C-alpha cells in the first residue's frame, strides 16, 4: 500500500454532520438522566414498627432500672432497731432522752 503525502485541508472536509439524533432527545434528556441516577429508597412499614418497638422497649428498660436504683438508694435503714429500743427502755433510759439522742445523730 502506497502512502500519500497530500496535505490535509479543511476545505476538503464536508461541512455537514454525519451524525443524527432522534427527535425530542434533548428535551427529555435531563429527565431520563434524573430517572436513571435517582436513588430508589424502599421503606417497609413493618420496619418502622420494629424500630419503634425496640426504642420503646429500651426506654422502658432504662426507666425501670433507674426507678429500681433510685428506690434502693432512698430506703434508709432505721436509726435504731425495735429490739435495741426495747432493751434501752428496759434498762431505764427515758423516751425523751432516746428521742433527743436520735434527733442529734
């Protein structure tokens, strides 16, 4: 095959475009691209109920644990037991003296 050494000239290239585009292609182009790349999010209604039930259960467990801890910390042991009180009364200590002793502690 023989190589030709002719210079290229823009005048020799035809001025019409050899490519064609279907009618209305660019009018719908943006919509078609958006439809193809738009994320499709599927939300199942059952999943919402499961999440809500799990959150409710968690809140209830935390509430019950907090209430239990609060109740355990607020119960106070008696300052003097009933047996000690009876022993002191039998030993001859007056009730006024016992009340004053307990209030001063």
